[in-house]
C-alpha cells in the first residue's frame, strides 16, 4: 500500500470559516459565492500538495445527532445559519464531487465523528493521516500517525504541537475540553475554569478527568491561581464535567458504507464544473477549463494538423515556471539595472522592518520587468549566517537616478508606502539624502479600487486571488506570527528572496490584468489617471511633513477628561442606586433592564439584552437618563484613550511630529480615511473635541490655515438634481438653510427664526442621507406626522430633488451602480435584494454616494492643484492635514494673505458645477482657531 497520507478534510469547518473570514462575493444575480470559492481554493491547494493521496471531504449531514439526545442544550446557543451561507451548501457539494473528491455526509453523527473513524482506521493500518481542519476538538485524534493541518493558515500540529498549543498531550484534550467547556458548541464544562486552569489541573494530577476527581485533595496544593476554591467547584459540577467529556469525545467507530480503498480521487467532471462555474460566475476557472479542453483537443489533432501543434506549443504551460533571482553580486545587479533602464514599465516593491512608513527601515528592493521574472536586492538582512550582500548605499546611489526619473514609468502595489520608505532611506546616514520616487504611472491597489471599490479588499493577496487566481506566499508563512514573528531582515534569503521577488512579479501581472479592464471603461480610466494616481505623491508628502502637537496641553486635557469621567461615573451610580462597572456589559445589562426596567431594543447572539453603543444611543434619544450619562462617559473615554493619551505616544522621535497615514482604497465612496492616528473622527461639535484640535499647533513664525468647502454636498445635490430652487439659492449666495426654511415654513427670508433654520438644516442634510420622517421628527423635536408634512413641502418646493432621487434609484436598480460627477462608480450588490431592509439601505446609498463620492473627488483634485502650485512657487507653506472637505496648511506668517487668496482660487477651480464652489478660509495659532 502506498504511504502517501490519507487526507481528511473537515468541509463544514472550512465552510464556516470561509464564509466569515473571506470577502463576500455575489454573482450578478445576487447568488452568494464567496464561501464556495474559498473552500474550493483550499481543496485545489491540497490536491496539488498531496497528488498521490486518497481523500475524503466530510460535511455535517442535515438533522440532529446523538449528542442532541444526550444533552438537549448542545449547540443551542449557536445562531441559525445565515441564508447567504445556506444557499452555498448545495453548489459547494456539487462542485466538490465534480472536482473528483469523495464527499461524505453521515446522518446522526457529525463530520468530526466520520473523520475520527476514518483516521483511526487508517492509523491502525500504519498509514499516515492528515486532517485538514481549523477545529481545536480534532487535536484529540493526533498521534504518531495522525497530524492536523490548517490549510487557511498553513500551520500544522503533531503531538508536540498539541502540547505546545494546549499545554496537555493529545490524549488529555477531551478532559481539557470537558473542564473548560466550549461555548461554540454549548458544552458546559465547569464554570470558571479556563484554558490555563484546565491544563494546570491535568498536568498536576498527571492524568485525565477520572484521575482528577480521584485526587481532589491534592488540587489546593497545585500552583494554580485560586487552587483552594477549585475542589468545591469541581465537586459541585462533577456530573456536568463528565457529561461534557462525553459531548466532547469524537466517535471513532461510526459504521460507514465506504472503506479506505474507496477514497481515491477521480478525474474532474469538466462539463459539470463548467456548468457550476458558469452559475457561480467563476470566470478565471471557466477560462482554465476551456484552456485545458482546448489543449487536449489540439494535442489530439496535432498529428494531422501542423498548425494545431504550433498553437499548442505557443500556449502557456500550467503552472507557469517562475524565474526569481536574489542579487548578491555586482555583475547581476548591473545586468538588472540595464534591464530596468531599458524597460517601458517596471514594477517595484520595498521590504522593510515594519509597516510604519515614517519609522520602518529599508531591508531590500525588488523589481519585475516581465511576468514571472523578478529579482530581489537584499540590503540589510542581519541574521546569523546571512550571506554577504551588496553595499546598501552603493545600491541606492545607483538606483536613485532610475527611481527619480519621471520618464521611467513604474507600477507599485500601495506605492505611497514605498515612496515614503525610499524618501526616508537616509543614504550615507544623512536624513536629507533620500530617493524621491517619480514616474508612478500605475498602482494596482488603486486600479482595483477604481475598477470596483466593493468587490474585494485591495491588498496584494486578495487581488492576486481574485484577478489572477493565484495564492501568494503570505508574510506569516515566512515570518511566523504573534510575539515571535520575525522582522524581514531576520528572514533567511532562501525564503525572503522568492517572497520579495513574487511581490514585484505579482504587481506587474496584476497591472496587466487590471489595466485591460479599466481601459474598457474610459470614465474609470480617467478617475485613475486624473485623480487617484496624481494624488499618491501628494499624500506621501503630507504624511512625511506631519503635524506639530502640544504634548503638554494634551496632558492637561487628559487629566480634565479623567475628572469628567469620574463625575459621570458618580452620576451613573446615583441614578442606578448602586456602584457597578460601567465597562461590564453583564452588570450594565442588569442595571438597565432588570433594575430600571428599560425597554430591550436588541439582543445579542446569546440572547442577552444588548448594551451596544447604538442601543444606548436610541435609549438616550428617548430621554432615559442613565443611557445619556453612559453615552457621555463613553465619549469622554474614547477621546481620552484615542487622542489625549495616545497622541503624545505617536509623536515621531525623529521629527517631533504626528504622522497620520492616509488611505485611498478603503471607503467605498472614494473618501480618504486616516489611521495612526485617525484624524477624521475628532468630533468638531463638542467642546472636548475642539479642545483636542487646539493641541494641533503652528510652530513659531507660522500660522495654521484651514480651507473648507462650504456645504459642498448640498451644492453637488443642486448640480446633480438641476433643481432650480436649490441652484438659485446657491447662485444668489443665499444661506441655503434659511432659504429652505423660508420655503418649508412659508415665511419671508428675513422672518426665518434660528429654530426654523436649524430644522431646515436637518431636513437638507437628512434627506441626502435617506432620513425618514420618524428620525427627522426626533431630530427637530416634532411628531412624525409633522415631520412628514415638512418633507412633503420640501419636495413640493424642490421637485428636482425628488426626481433625482427617483431617477437614481431606478438607474441603480437597472445597472447595479451609481456614478460621481467625474465617473467614479459605486457598485451596489444589494440594490435588487429580495430583503426589503437590505434593498432600502442600498437605495439610500445610491442617493448619497454620488454626492459623497463627488465631494471626495473634488477635494482630491484640489489637493493636487494646491500641491502643484506650492511646489512650483517654492513658497514656505505646506499642507499638513486633510480631513473630510478641509485642508490644513502650515504657512509662514508673512505669506498668510497671499496663500489664502490662492487656496480659494485653486480649490474653487477643482470642479465646474452649475453652482459655485465656495471655500471658507480661517487662520489661527492652532487648528481649532483656524477652523
């Protein structure tokens, strides 16, 4: 008998994990497919890895199992299977069979039991077994013949691996699970015993559950926290512990209709696969099947048709061989430098010691000029035994003219990061001597984002899988994870070289795939080349410039926020009539719902009354006092932990400034977001939020200048809707909220009160965001009927707005997307959903997205115009922040007037709408003053 291992796949485990962990995919008709694709990818990978092995893919059967009869509450707390997952089960099963894998579903038991039975049978015959699963319960099966692999993470677990992970041997895993329980399966265990205590008890008694209960008298002497209280706890829950043991035990004697000899792979049913892949819209796999079929057809006819043989020779082999080089000598480097200089376009990537572009150190650079051919130049790998590498500064000096030449076109994946790393590379140890990369013609992250912002995540691994059907080597595969993860300079070149070269190669291949799709849609190609790509170097400069903050002022604010939190906590205790932990959902739920009797608006997955922020916000809106105090407390806590405590820690020691990171490919609408720190979420309507802005200061001799578009989304609404009333208000420079109030409340402009203007403002913005009468009524303090009457009057006075909304809903439903003024598309997968709630949400997005997206495009174009002007003029002024519709600049005091005038000019010229773009400019010693 062949000693290729028997491979047993836990199909149910992978279905759940793929559904929850991978990006959701749907067909053009709304059929969910993401989990199917994830599981099939894993199976294809396993088949390549174990080509000579027998296989079984095992799924849970419908209906209950013997464990439900044993314990009625077994798995009772699991939420019902989502509809989108249920719809994928049948096509997944059919696809598995069509691929040639034996598929097993046995009624009355779980997939684990079937796998356990097959594994033990094979091990008894001395045949090795590989169980592919992500389920920790399976660790009980591991022995000298049986190993676990997690295909999604690439990790494996043998006997020593089980001991390292769980602290106990495989034969103690059932006892371990019986003690600590399993919340996912609702196995009760012994309350209060967690993983460390469970392993400590079993190691301490050198046995299992039976030995533990026979030696309860020695438990207090064990080096376990709270050991003295454990015997009573264990005795109290003895019966439940032994029941849990039975529930956690995988059966290894399930009667099966198949034997080990029946579990052989067969040839895929290509006709059936083609039918399934067409239904599921797996285009790359359809192409693969058709290529294979064509190759077989050509091979069969090659003897009589010479041209067919020629064509067969010209077709690429599958898989394609890669030619990756790690450059360690000058001659090879010189050869590649010539290749790069001669290339019309090349891909490049940097490898670094971290992901903070302002502090990470350059480790190496990779390049690709042709698909499947790439090179990595290591510069600072420093592990023991690392080979001699080329001199770092010599290489960088040689690369500098090439990378700085704007005529040498380049493509990157998230090229902004690489640009910042190279700008900070400090050749010769001089911080001022970096490489200013020019000639970024394409960025695959942005190509994917512009093509369809919601289709996938836009990192390289996700894009390679979606557009190339290619599994990249992940960083964790070569560096490990967690506290023991290596930095890139510690990774041996045998692994680091191919990994880094692959990055450049895949970037080039992705560009070729994505560029062709974008070229077919000129409006999207224009968004990429006219908006997104020119913005990359602008954002890179803003990130490197950073913003100055007053560390001492932030410290004072932290103390003040802490004092306010103490006072709010005191108020909460007073309202509740007792002290409790404001951060404990359990204690808070008991106070809100059991003691105070507040209405339960939402429950958690475990059936508990929810204390989530959205629930507290709704209760606070209904004038319940404790939720109001709790919302204030959480707001203060968030400001303190996120900003006043954290910002001083984020000051870069090299520059003395805060350097946020801007993200172009996150928000679906095209808006920029930021992180580390996130400056988009500092509240501007609260005194505490404004005080945080006061800590962003100008250096001596400079001022901060804030330039903000005035009511830009309403102006875009006027342009898109062509409503004469709205357009006239903006053309005549009227206050649009006052104008709306005059129309809705039927009064003269001069007679509009501040309350009426405030209500009109809520209507103007509320309708843009799809607000209904009930929510509007709450916001402006009227009943729902009155609010609906206001909305009706609004649409009567501004009929173009209603027509725009109706037209947009219809267009979105028809074409599946909406567009901004500049042609950016936002796809709406739920626009034709048969679930009213999902469809309504998609319709609201359809109405709002063109306005948000157009506003995002305008501020991006403005940033490029302003940056070009500042670069060409050489003035001592720099953009340091971008937040929503606002730019913040650091300007030398004597230049403030001139810069203010030019900023208005360039920002107003960013788009030609049917109504004027108005820019408000403020100046101050800090951001709050300027804003």
